[in-house]
């Protein structure tokens, strides 16, 4: 189910409900400032995005529109991306970068499986 990365902030606000930003940030495992920035539409870095997805109990692929990627092979190092807190890239570019990273990981995993 593809819900789009733009829904991330809306889902965070909905889950936080009447709780304060500090309490929700503590649950996610990020600083209140980071939590607030993302709730206000800024793109999170990959590690923060993963924490938020776990907290929201959502598959990251739901936001990225990617299906069938599967789990990471132990032979392939997980990819990491950090986009600064400023909106240095457009949402479309960030989504495309995420898709590219996941596609490269899938190709590397397939290559490793062929080798043995």
C-alpha cells in the first residue's frame, strides 16, 4: 500500500494526538527538535526515517512506493543516506534517491546470491 512520504508528518501528528512533542520524540528515539522539524514537513535522514516507521508500525516501502525489495542479505551492508535538516533537495528528489538506493541494494543482494 503506497501512502506517500508526504503522509509521514500527518501520521506522526495523528499518533502523537494530545501528547507533547517531547514525549513522542522520546518514544521515537529522536530529539524533540528533530521530531518537530519532521512533523513540520522536513525530510528525515534515513536512520530517523527508520525509527519513525518503527514507531508508526509502518513498512518504509509504504512511503517510498517500492514493492518486493525483501529483507537485507547478511552479505550486503545496509545503505545509509543523510540529508541535512534543511530542505536541500526536493521531496521528489529525496524519494528518487531512496528508490535508487534500495534498487542498488536489491541488485547487490541478487549478485551475492548468484555467487553463492
